[in-house]
């Protein structure tokens, strides 16, 4: 049960929608026949998270520049 909670927490932190988390749990309970579908679910969310990180990095770069400029 603890491992399930850790995975769910990670998915939430990664911004995965609740419906996708629910879908993952259902797929996992079905067994190894759904491994490919689960992998695709994680790959999609990984791309979303990477895009968000690039956006946040750009924002951080602008803020750092402004701090430098005003100092």
C-alpha cells in the first residue's frame, strides 16, 4: 500500500490528471499485459513535465537577469 501511495504522490507532483492516475491503477491491477499502455502513460506525462520545466527555466532566467540588472 505504501508503494502505491508513493507512486500516486509522484504522479500528482508531475501534474498527471486524476483520471490518468486512476487509469494507471486500473491498468496495473490488470497485470503485465498492460505494461506497454502504462509506459506510454508515463512517457506522455514526462513530455508534459519536461515542457513545463523548460518554461519555468525560461522564467527563472528572466528573473535572474532582472535581479542582475537592478543590482
